[in-house]
C-alpha cells in the first residue's frame, strides 16, 4: 500500500494524539473515582466521629470549626420542639431529608445524613454533612490538565507539520512533474519558484541541470544520428545504383556480343536504367503516402518483368533464378509500385543467396487472394534485425540501406495486401498476399 508523504509525516503525531486522548480519558476517570472515594471516606469519617462523641455540642461555633477542618458544610436540625436549625450556610437551605445531593445557591453538594442515636446527647437530632462537588471537579481538572496541554501542543505541532508537509509535498510533486516532462523529451529548463533554501530546492536545481545536460546530449546524439543515417543512406544508395548500373552494363555487353541477335539484353539494360531512376524516386518518396494508380494489369506479367530484370545479374553470379509463369493473374493496381515491391524482394533474395545459390519465385491464386512467394537459399536475416525487417533503415547487410523492404510493405499496404516472411527448410521465404 502506497503511503503519501503527508501521511507518513502525520502518522506518528496521530498515534501520539490517540495515546494522549486515551491517557486523558483514563486520568479523568481515575481522578473522578479517587476523588469520589476520598470524599466518601471523609464524610464517613466525620459522621463516625460525631456519632461516637456522646457530648457533641451542636452550636454555630463548633460547626464553623468543623467546616474549617473538613471543608464541608453542616446543617443541624434538632429534635422537634428543642430549638432551631443551625448551620454553616448563609442563609440556611431547605434540604430534603435522605437526599444524597443538594443544590444550594447554584452549587451542587454531596450530602451525608447523620441521625444521632438514643444514647447520644443529641438523640433525635439530624446533621447534614454537605461536601461541595467542586472538590471532585478540582481533582479531575488537576489530573486532566497536564495530558490535555500535551494534546493541545501535539495538535498544534500536527497542524504546523501538516502545513509544512503540504508545502513539501507540492514541491516534490513539482519535481515529479518536471522529471516526467524530461522523460517525455522536454529538456527545457524551468525556473525554480522562490522558496526556502533547503534540500528540495537543491533537488529542483539539480533536475534543471540534468535537463540541460540531457538536452545537450540529445542534440549531440541527433547530430551523430543524422551523420550516421546520411552515411548509411549514401552508401546504400550507391550500392543500389551500382547494382543497377552493373546489370545494365552486363546486358549491354551481352547485346554487343551479338548485335544482330536477340534484343532482350538491350531491353534489360533499359529496364536497369529505369530501375536507377525508380530507386532515386523511392528514396525521395519513402514515408509519404503514395497515390495508387489502379489500372487493370496482369500480375504474372509484372513478376516476369521483375525476374527478367535480374536475369543478367543472376547469370553473371551463377545464381539459379527459377520462375514459371502460372498464367494470367488479373489484378487492378499500380504497375510501378508493384514492380518496386517484387523487384526489391527478388533483388534482396539474390543478394542473400550469393554466388551459387538459388532463388525461386512462385505465384498462385488461392481463395480470394493472389499469393506471391520469393524464396532464397541464403542464411536468413541476422537475429538482431529479424523482428524489424520492414522498418526503414533496418538491414543486416553491410552495404544495405534498409529501405527495400520498407518500400515493399508500403506498396503492399497501398494495395490492401500484407507481407511477411519465414524460415522454412533452410530457405528464407517472403510472402505477399494481395486481394484478388
């Protein structure tokens, strides 16, 4: 269970207040009980002493002395017809016989009644011994005041600590919000509000210094990352252009060996030059939503053109490129984007297979989809990048830029399809499913 700063600060004082309240209640009850017992013993002692004194002379002077000695008030009522009532009250109150309490002039008294026996000189007379209730209240007050004062002091301390805790907690929350903003990438220094020069103020200042340093590190990292991406981009672009230019050169060389023969090598050279232009275009448009110009076409023809484009490269490297056209595969889409899609997959497969390897391209219509698979006998993507192959600038090749598969996924998504890959029987297979 999470306890806030305020709760943890006030918890000990709360326990102390609860303990003080319990002590105060116990002290009041104990003092009241002890005072009650003391008063009862005193009244009993006075009554016993008077009843055992056979010649007790009930006079105002004697009753006054007894009041001074005991602190009680006395009212003596002689036997009927033998005199008038006397007492220490002024004026004398009318007390109800046998009543244990009496209210005299607005003050409460505890009354003990003493009837003198026949053997006493005051036989038949009745003496009311009245002990003021203020004695018991004074005893209770004297017992309660010390813990009550302690409770008041603890309460004042608790209020002060609550105010301090609220201020400290709000400052800590401000630091928490600042660190959350830093975690979110906001490295701007925030002014430290005026306040006490304490540890929290030092913490806020330190957090500002941290934000400034992190901002500097981020700027340096961005600069380094831009340089790294620029180097990777330029290297990858050069690699792609070199491959395309090399393919065009090989095609032209094949044509020159027999200029009066097959014109296919010259057509391949023209396609390779077009590929160079397409590579430059795809680098410039990557990440931008390209419009899909849907027109009726034959996917089988698009695949055949992509395979034929890589024919000279495979022949030169001794790579077996297997492709058997399955017959017409009618489709509505953008021939240029689909050419990029299949061309990138076949080109990656050729690079992965390496000299002496094999690449196989298949296409089949199943259910409501046309499925194109490009498999190679290469070792497969490195584990470090296997889960992120379709992200831009993610590649497992030293001279790769990591844009080919990103472009392929963009084209597949634009046609409502999907693209994935798997390892199967020592082969890497990329699968494109397009809605038929």
